[in-house]
C-alpha cells in the first residue's frame, strides 16, 4: 500500500528544489499533488515529470505573500477537490542583507512576507478544507531558524518564527485531527543556494559548498530528495503521534561543537 493513496497534497514552492523533489515523492506514494508556485512555467515542468512517471498532479499559480492569490488557490482547491489532506508550506526566499543597522527594510519585509506570512496565509485559507477529515501540515523552517547566520537576520527571524508558529498551529488544531510539524533542512543543493552564494562553477559558490561539506558531520550537502522523504514521513500516518515537532535534517550540523 502506498503511503499517500487517495490523498490530496498541496505543496507550495514546487517548481524547483525541495518542493519539486517532494512533489515527485508524494506522487510516487499515490497522492494527487497540487503543485503551487509563483513560477507557473517551471511548475508545469514538475507536473509533466510526475505525469510521465504515471502520477497525478496539477500546476497552479500562487504568490503566497498575497492574500488574493492565496484565496484564489483555496477557492480552486475547494471547487476541484473539496478537501485537502496534506499541506506542505515550503515556498521560501533567502538573501543576505548585511548587519541589522544596514539591512534594507524592503528586503526584511519581503522575506517575512514570503517565508513567514506566506506560511500563515496559506494555512489560514487551506485549513478550512482540512477540518472535515483532518490531515498533516508541514512548514519549512531551517537550521537558520534554530541558530543564526551572518548578515541574514531577516531569514533567521522568518524561519525562527515559522518554528514557533508551527507549535501554535499544532496546539490550535490537535483536537481537529490536524497534525502540524516543521522540517528544518541544513544546506541542501538547490537553486536557492545558487542565488544566495553562487553556482557550483563560481569561485564563491564552490568555496561555500566546500566549507559547508567540511563543517557538516556527514561530510556533504544534502539532496532535495533527502528532505522529501522526511516530509513524506511527516505527511503520512507513519508519524501519526507526532505533532508540534521540528525535525532537523542537516547532516548533523546542529549536533556538534566542532566537526574535526
Ligand atoms: P528553491 O529556490 O529551489 O525553491 C523555492 C521555491 O519557492 C521556488 O520554486 C520559487 O519559485 C518558490 N517561491 C518563491 N517565492 C514564492 C512566492 N511568493 N509564492 C509562491 N512560491 C514562491 O529553494 P529550496 O532550497 O528548495 O527551498 C525550499 C524551502 O526550503 C524554502 O522555504 C527554503 O527557505 C527552505 N530551506 C532551504 C535550504 C537549502 O539549503 N536549500 C535550507 C534550509 C531551508
């Protein structure tokens, strides 16, 4: 028996990276996957990949930072499926902004709007579709929500906020049969780190990857599919007694005082 047979799963930020890998894994496990993203063209490519593998999916445009756009997504889910079983709030952006006294106010607002407020808005409008049957919500926090990075206070604030927002949601909906957990990735090889530090071919990007592999006890960056399988655990009944929890999947970074 596949783990998500007959389930409707909504994944935000599913055009690339962790969201895309999770869409593929959820579809392999029998879910009908609604791939929602601001980049519709790339999301359609994700859907095509799923369909070619024999899975069920559709691409829907959403900007998670915009109330009207999220309401439109929820309206579409209501009229097409009636209920939702799994919501993966994964859409996110990250950028360095400098120290707090130099940090651009617009950038801080933008990161909070997409990462934190986007998680709130999507939950706010999709949860009504989960109240009848219950389900599982997974929010993407980060190891950057548990500890801090240089020059990235906006992202640290957003991801730390998501971790505690997750606990608040878990308490609010426990008696409704909706479990809510967060997933905190370490450094994962996705387009997000290309935009943050440069691609594999750039000198800076290469240095970042080498340094990250060195400080990671498992000795390498994570792969998107390694996050998808953790999301699958949280989405499925395998985690039926887990709620209000943050699962860190970071190759051991948060566990050590010194890697050598
Ligand atoms: P990614 O850039 O590959 O994916 C992010 C996705 O979000 C993209 O498809 C993008 O189009 C979409 N998106 C951006 N803004 C949006 C908006 N306003 N509305 C809807 N969709 C939007 O990056 P990723 O690494 O796969 O990131 C996925 C999540 O994992 C993010 O929340 C990120 O913060 C988190 N994360 C990533 C890492 C890492 O090292 N890659 C580490 C920790 C946490």
